[in-house]
C-alpha cells in the first residue's frame, strides 16, 4: 500500500490532468512546519471495512475536475 503523495506530486498531477504546466514556488520551511504529514486510514480499514475506490492520484484529480466542471457553484443543498 502506498504511504501518500507529496505536495509536488499533487501539483504535477493537477497540471497533467488539466493539460497545463504548473510551476510551484518552493519556499523555506516555516517554524513549526512538520517535515512530513501522512494520513493513516488503517483504522477505517479495520473498524469500518472501508476500502478506497481510487488509489491513483491521477484518477482522484480527474474525478474531482469532472465533478467541479459539472458543479461550478460547488455543492448545493
């Protein structure tokens, strides 16, 4: 199982899905910034029997872009 995606991987994947070249700006780490943050979904696997429908970052981003394209105002009650 994969342990997560970096911010840079996410930015590059969004650019790839949108067909644009994104140039992220790298800055200095701020005081208190964690060197690494990774969500752990093992409790959801164990307690709920949950399994993700998507594990490909490209598929996750593609689905989000598709949804937002059909809902430009976002989620409406």
